[in-house]
C-alpha cells in the first residue's frame, strides 16, 4: 500500500518511463525526466534546508518547470506553496511573512522581484541548481528522506484570496490528495490514456486534480497557454489538435 505521492510517482515512472508526463506547448517532459529533474531539485533543497515538513515557496509562471519544482519539493520531504507571479507585491509579501520559508524556488526572470520584496532566505534558481552534478550517494539520501514521509505529512499549501483580511494558508496532506485522486479516477473512469488539459492556475486548488491524476495514473498533463482561453474557437481548435480529452473548466 502506497502512503505518499513519492511512491506513486516511482511506480508510474517504472511503468511509463518514456511517456510524456507534462507539456506546456514549449517543452515536453517524460516521466523519467520528471523523476530525474525533480530529484535534482529535491537535492538542492535538502542541501539548503535540513528541516523536513517545512514550507518551500515556488515563485514561477505556470509551466512544466513549476510542476517539476512541486515534485522536487515533496521529494525533499517538505511541502510546496505556489505563489502567483502576477499577484500584487503586498499580497506576496504577506504570504512570505506568514510562511517564514527558509528557501524559495524561482527562475532568473523573477529572482529580482523576491529581492525587491526583501526576502532574506535561500533562493534556488532552477537554471543553475538543476545543472549541478549529483554524487553517487544522492539516490540513497533521497530514499532516506522518502522513507520518512508518511501519509499525514503535508504536501502543499494554497493561500486564500484574503478578501476579508490577510491571506490564510490551507495545508493539505499526502493522504488527502491520494484519497481525492483515487475518487476522481474511479468517478470519471480515468485511464493512462487521458490527456488532461490544465486550465486553472496552480495556486488554485482544482489544479491538484490535473497534476496528481498525471502522477498517480500515468496520464499526460498538457498545460494550455492562457491566451487560448480568450478566443473560444481557437481554444477548441487547440484542444482537438493536441487530442486533449479531459479538462476541468473553472467558470
């Protein structure tokens, strides 16, 4: 019986190593690449942050690399917090103050914004960190971390809009995600042949369905470019072109 999402991912990688896991219409990432890239991110985090079950913010646009970053965070034994790069600085600042995160994952394009916000913790730049070499004992290190992750450990936190005050973080466990995704798979008869179209932002809770059906079932995740939703006819053409056959569309 699998008790965390690391175990589910490993099983899917073993079954579908060369199958497309994620695409954002720019890059295509196989399940094996997802596993290898996220391992490097997990190691970069563990080298900077020795405490498990800590919040790790991900401050990146919605693309394939942000999903890889999420996976790297929970492989490190911590939980990720998606931050909207388009949010007002005041909102981001309040969330960072609440998190008190020792480490943030971002890209070169958004590093300066974190510095402007006065963030004093470690910043992992994906372009630099994932290219670093991995020594022979690192796989053992990650396995030791995975062995400590139990079902009630947190996997992510998403912050509310804060419309009635300060944004508040909602913490979700591996167990909750597994139960939800198993219900989705059973209810909608999801198979590994599904190509899931992602519409919702990753800082919105419904996106959890898109990401974790991919991980648990071995379906493919297609991150649809935001501009397609402005033109319905172009969107339908895009869905047909890429054979997207499952989508959760938030009004």
